[in-house]
C-alpha cells in the first residue's frame, strides 16, 4: 500500500529497497557538516547529502570533505527555493544553477507542484523524498522523541531525513549516533541513494 507522501507526490520515491538510507538536507555548513561526517565515519556508514548550491559555493572545502568521505550528493536547489511560491521556469532555473553534477534531487520542504516535479525529472533527476522525517529543526523536539519516531517508523527501504543545518545542530547531533546504533542493532544496512 502506498504511503500518503507517495500518493501526494507520485513523481518522488519515499522508500527504496531493503536497506535504510540516512539523508541530510541544507548543508554544507562548516559548523555542522564536519561533525556529521565524524559520526558517520565512527560507525562506518555512508549517507546522502541533499545540498543547497549556494552553501556549496560558500563552503567548497566542506563540500569536498563530504565527497572525499564517499558520501552521495543530491541537489536541494541553489537557494532552498520554495517551489510552490514561484513559476516553474524560475524553479527549474534555480535547480539548474546547482554547481555540481548529480542525478539525485530533493525539493526543499518536500513540496513542489506536480508540473515542477515532472520538469525536474525531464532534466534527468531521480526525486527522493523520505518516509521518516525527524523534524530535527523543531526546537521542541527532543532527541529521545526523534529516536522513538525512528524506531517506530523505520522499515526496510526507509529514507530517514535529517538536516545538517545550524537550527538542527544540537538535536540532530545528539540523536544521530543513537539512531545509527539502533539501526545497526536491528541488522539494517545503511547505504547511500543511487540516482
């Protein structure tokens, strides 16, 4: 049976295969992304980073750290653009402004118009959403609540959404090791998304 997100967004994947996929939106951010990389390295797992193009241009050294560590890169638009507030032409121009080559795409907020998603797919992108949204950006969310949500909602093929941003920094960095330890204890194979 299709999830609500799959029914609302037929041009995007919310769950893939038998592994689980850790994803991070909004980086690279020098105050956060290197700490995420250190945690992932400690546990020997790879993740997919849906980056904002403007942040890549501001922090190319942090981008290079992510690539050199063997993680996958996805396009999260150049300016973290809200697709539902702009024309399709403006949205696609922002997607195309992304400074690096990748075939992975995630719309900011997971929201775009259907015709925008179709236009993104015509550019050759595979659109990935998520089925486990940690909401680590919410200051009212505790790491314990996020971990319980991950434990309750994760199943084979789950795409788990975190944010390597300043506003999620402390909460995300607190729950990430706990989440990885739990995933590994349950026998999940943590992989990168392939576009």
